[in-house]
C-alpha cells in the first residue's frame, strides 16, 4: 500500500512539473508570436512609407524603373504570408534595396528633397526601418530564451514530451 502511495505521489509531482514547464514554454511561445507580429506590423508600415516615396518619384523616373520598384514593393506587401524568419529577412533586404534606389534617384533632385511631403515620408521610412530592426532584436531575444530553455536537461525532457521544437532566428541586416 505504501508503494502505491509513493508511486502516486511521484506521478503527481511529475505531472505538476510537466504542467509547470509546459506553461513556461507556452509563455515563451506567446512572447515569440507577439514579437513576430510586431515585426510584421513595422515591416508593413515601412513598405507603405516606401510606396508613398515611390509615388512621389513616379513622374520623375522612367516607366520601367518605376514598374520594377512598384513590383518589388507589391511582393513585400503580403506581410501575413508566413511570418517565417527567412521571409522577414528576405522582405527586409528587398525594402532596403528599394530604399537605396529611391535615395539614388532623389539625390539628383534637390527640389524634391526639400519638399515637406518627401521629407516626411523619408523620415517615416527610416524610423520604420529602425523599428523593424528593434522588433527583430526583440524576436531574436525571445527565441534565444525559448531555445535556451529547450536546451536545459530537465526542460528538454518535458519539451520533448509536449512536442516543442527549436525556433529559427531572424537574420538581421
């Protein structure tokens, strides 16, 4: 009878421990999802700001360059596509390329650069670019904490039982 009580006590302690670790992992995953969502929001805002700049420059550049720029921005528009770290990094590279093109084109137009609208959208673009990087850092920090938790021996066992797996970091430019 004593052995049955001891086994039941150990099983209940194991259950409590497993639920505790699972809850910690769920909180870590929630942090990761929140950080990913914030990154996607900032990325979308940066794209929209670049679209406004491209529209301002649209009449000053040849049709093919404008078409390519709009196409690049439209490919980055589907922010809700996956939310995968690789996709985020790819979109950020594309937006940086468009930003560089806009900067090169506008360098030859001091009157355009002096316009309040242009300056507003350029500052917004740079601000959103900074916010995307900050959001990516927060995401990567959350993933590091989560992956570190999965690496610790007792938590690794519970994670395996509950089906948790390592997550990828966002490549930051």
